[in-house]
């Protein structure tokens, strides 16, 4: 690959700008395109001397772009490598660069959402909540921040640098041979296990109903626990998923629905915390 116009400092600046601005300057029309344009724009002077070439560089990256920004950081890396090759004289048409971005943003969004938002974050949060649940200790937040950054920064830098140095071949390695599907499937399985564990541990709802006849008193909760432990938290979790995903109800309305359910069940004694 023809390289040489960008220093390591330039590459690091592009990487940091992508991480810092990928979601913070997002908009509904172009999603993460403003961050992509900013990341490439900070090295425009290093890549091109002609002002028209710089303008074309910026135009290429103002088109719609949206992916999971952490695992998807490989895409800006790949594009940066291609832009440097193009600036060095290689015949790389604009359509190829935009086509690569469009083709890769979907697959890496799927991998990233499964691995990061669906698996890593819930696992770290469940550990952090366990550290602070009863004592209110600051150890939980500290653990989460340190663990998250300790995993995220090396991972994203590796992916970005790998994308930059190997170009489109690095994406082909992940997306070919069923690797993507295997990673996504494994992450989904782990994510569901973690979600189930968190629901059972932190959704505080128990059946308060009981049957009394003379000296005989039967509580429903121990019976349900023997048959299906944490059945009520599971039902409430599935209900929230159904309202959000299937019925497309706004999260604010879902909160209101659960507040009403909690008030009614508390007054009637159907559920207890």
C-alpha cells in the first residue's frame, strides 16, 4: 500500500476525533457523517495541496453514514488508508470509497451492537451494580469506568490501526468465512444469558397473594419459586420488551405504564417489592 503522507500523530488524531465525535455531533439526516467528515477533514491539509481536492474529500464524507462506533471504528481506519492511497496518486474512484463505507456500516453495526451494547456493557454494569447495590459504594462506578475504558480503548485502537494498515482486506477477514455470523450469534447468546441474570437479580417484584382458611395459610410466592423461580421479573421484562420492540411504544410511555401497574399492584397487594 502506498503510504507516507500521514504521520502516526495524524493517524491518532483521526482515531481520537472519531471516538469523541461519532455520536456527539450526530444528526437525524446524516447520522454519523458529520463526525466522519470532521475526522477526515483534520488531515485534509496533509493529504492534498489543491483546495478542490480538499473540498472533494469533505464532500465524500458528508453522505449518510451510520454504524456502531466502537467495533465500527475499523471503517474510518480503512477509509483513511484508502484516502491516503488516493492522495498519493493511486487510481481509487470516489465511488469505491463511498461504496466501501456503505457496504461495511451494516455488518459492523450488527457485530458491534451484539458485542458491545448487547454483551459487554450489560456484563460490566451487572458487576458494578453488585458492588454498589447494598452499600452505595463508589467502587461500582469506578469499576465500570476503568473496565470499560480498559477494554474499549485497546480494542478500538487495534481495529482502527488494523483497518488503516491492511485496508479492505481486514474487513474481508472478519466478514468472510462465516466469522461475522459466528461472532454475532455467540454475542447474542451471551447477551440473552446476561439479560436473564440481570432481570432475575434486579427486577424487584414478588407475588403478594395468599390464601387463608381458618388456621391454614398458603402463600403463592414460595409455590411459584419452587415451580419457576423469578417468574414475575421474567414476565415484566418480556412485557417491557414487547411494548418497546413490538408495539413501538415510546420509552416514556412504557415508564408510565409500569408506574401505573406498580401503583395498582401495590394497593391491591398483588405484587410486593
